[in-house]
């Protein structure tokens, strides 16, 4: 378990106290604030084509906020991305009529595409940048109460921009993180706290590939290692990826610090200049200390790497929930008890909640909804069998309720209405209300609702797969010193009977008997009734475990980066039907095992 502070510091500067006071006030009045937020969204976008489709010529300007709220939820239906996509495509193609918003949309965010296999367009506006800056400031204020950081200290930020492209109609396309990094809000923040970040903007926005940028982040992070107060990235995956790379890079990095040079692996002229402008003096003493630590760490499989190399770091901060949970074990290995602080809850469509309890372990974290960011509704979900899958067809739904009417212990799907032109938009996220912060709900993220594994009547989601892989990998670590690096899956319906294939990349040597046991354990761990019945009837075949060679998941990462995804937004797809990825996985498979369950 991570170490936790015994006392909570209540010291904060005026800025952090002010933003916490603001949030305490809006949380206290969350129901009223939500009604007012919806009113502002509808007033700003009155008369747009999508709303006119439902409102007709109804005049809303003189309505009471509560009356408008009832009218809106009764007239405007719940929507998926498919419902709004025709409007977004028209905007992307250059249609400047007010389709979703009265103010012209000039920027579209691209979702990562790793969840559903394709990238989606989502409107991005000035409001998106403002709320991003606001939630970052609010979260930092809560963290500083528990983990105060030294004035003048630095942050090792493993953040990455990606290319911004143009749509057919001339709109700027890119990831939400890239748009934020390019915004004036981010530039003002960086200018204001320039001494905080180890890497200059030239590294974040470099034309070099992500491997070169990662190397430079690590080099500069170690150059300022004594001053680093905490380590952060958007997703936990990026931190694990960086430190895994460091295991290969460390000798070159030590040499660069020792000689004030830069490895020949950095080929981007702009990147070379930016880094060499900082590393102007040799530092043999620091290089020797790092080198000695790395030799010891290498012999201990890099356990405690962060504590040894960044001795003054207070915590590691990143999104660690959902699909990032499988990386917690490796982060804890690198951190050796250093607190892991889960970053806030949001999506490409909208920020949702802030972590007001940063001392909680990522598995227990909840997020307090920020009622000014969007208008939130919650669809109550009921599973007849609590042990069943979280698949969309396994739920019985009630009508959506407003934020003020949610109940503790109830599971919901989140619906958002945003300032950026999304109306009663189903996010597909399943959450549980764990409690309240004042009068705004604190949400526990459960899973994405989307079904990822199915052959016939079986229904399994990412959450189900994660639990199964966790059980199988426990046998791996129990019987050997090997560890699971990453995984994905595929529902093979071409062979008869169809069956699940789970791909593992592992580090270390494992005898076949152990892997056979892991394979059978996973097959027996699926609790979905449809899967169990189908396996017993042999209408679904034995689960197949494929062991892929080292570096396979980096090839998958390279594929997504090459197609425009940003490393800071990348999530390993937990299930894939993408033929290109399947070719990578199949070509890289070095051993195959089949379950002996239900024989």
C-alpha cells in the first residue's frame, strides 16, 4: 500500500483557498446551480438547428429556469454520438450555419479511437479550455492540502502533443489534450509557472517522435531530479511506458548529464536545441549518483526506481481508474510506497468530477461532480444478478434523473448536455454514487457500458475481462517471477465454435504448465451466465491464451501514434477486431495454450 500522511495540512495560498471556496459554494447549491447551468446553455444556443427540431418556435427566454429544465428533458430525447454525428460532420465539412451552437465551432477533438476502434469528432471550444484549466487548478488545490509542494520546485510532466490537422471545411482537428496544450489558457499557465515544469514547450510540441520526446522528458527530469516535487502524465500508461523505456535508456542519459551532450537517438534539430540550451554544464557528480542507483535498481528489477532517482517526489499523479487499473501494479513496483494520486474524471466530451480526497488509493477514489461544467443527468441502471456482466443489454433502465435526485449506492449511466453543443448525450459510462460532497454527488467509476466480448449469447465488458486477467495473472506471479506487461483480447467467430483469444505480453521465463493453468483459470473466471452455459454446451470453444513476443504492444502503440493518436491519450485496446492489429498479434505470437475447463 502507498504511504499516507498522518495529518492533513490546511495551509494554502490565496489562489487555492479561493477556488476551493468557490467549489464548496457551488457544491452546497448543486441542484440550483445545475438548473442555472442548463439555462445558460440553452439561452446561448437558442435557435440552433438541432434544438429547433425539438423546441420548434417555443420562446424560452422568459421562462423560469426550473420550467425550462422540465420542458427540455420532456421534449429533447436522449442521444448517442450517432444521433449528433451528421451535424458534426456538416460542421467539419464547413457548414457555418448554427447547427449545434450559436458561436461558430472552429476546432474538433478526436477521441483516441482505442475504445471503439474508430476516432470520433467532438466539438472543442474556448469553454473546453477554460474548464480544463479550472479543474486542473481545483485538483491542485485539494492535492496541496494533503501533499504540500515546495515553492520553486519542479514537476516531471510526461505530456505529449500531437499534430493538428485540418478537416475538409478547414476546421482544426486533433486530440483534446493537444488542443488544450495549444490554447492560450495552457500557455498562460506555463508562463505563470515556468519554473515548475522540467521540459520546455519545445519538447512538448516537438516534431520528434514520442520515443525522442520521452527520452528528453526523462533526461530533463533527472537533470532537475533533486527539485522534482511530483511526477505526472495524463494516463498511468504513459508513466509506465516512460519508465520501461528508461530501463533501456539509462546509460545514455547518464552520459548526457555527465558530458552535457545529447544522445544521437535525438534527431529532431528543434528538440536537440531546446534540450542543449538547458543542459549547458557537465554534472559528473549527479551522473555518478544516478549511475550507481541504476546499477543497484537493475539488479532488483527496478523496484523503487522513482524514490531512488527522484528522492524529493511527494507522489505520482495520473488517471488511474478504468482501463488504467492494470498498470497500478507496475506503478507501485516503481514507486515502492510512494502515494499514487488518481487524477480527475472526464471524457473527450466534458469534464465531470474532481478528486477531493487525494489521499485515497486509486481503487477507492471517488469524484465530486462539478455542477457548472455541464448539465448532468443520470439513468438509473438495475442488474437482476449483481454478479452478471455490465453489458448494455443486461440492464433495466429507468428514466434519467437530475443530479439533485441521485441516490447513494445506485448505479447510473451519465448523460451530459454541454456548452459545446451536445444535448442529452449518453456517455456510456457506468458509475455508482458513493456519497456526497456537500450536495454534489461523489461518483465511483465502474466501467464503460460497451460490450467488447461476445460470440453468441455471452456478454462481457472491459471490466469483466480485467477481472478475469487479474485472476489468471495472479497464478503467473505466484508460481514464477514473471510479470504481465500488457494484454488485449479478440472474439474469434470465424472458427467453429467461436471462442475468446486473450493475448499476453509477459516479462520473464514461464514454464508451459503454469501458462496452461493460467489459461484454464481465466476461462473458469468468466461469470457471465451466457458464457458459462455456452461453454458447458460447447457452443463456445475453449479459451485460447496467446503469448506474444517482447515489444508487441509497443508496435500497437506505434500503429495508433502513426495514425494521429497522441501518446498522452493512448489506451491499449482491451478487445480488438482491427485486422491490422490482429496481424501484429498473430505474427508476434510465440506460444499458444487452450483451456481444459468444461472438458
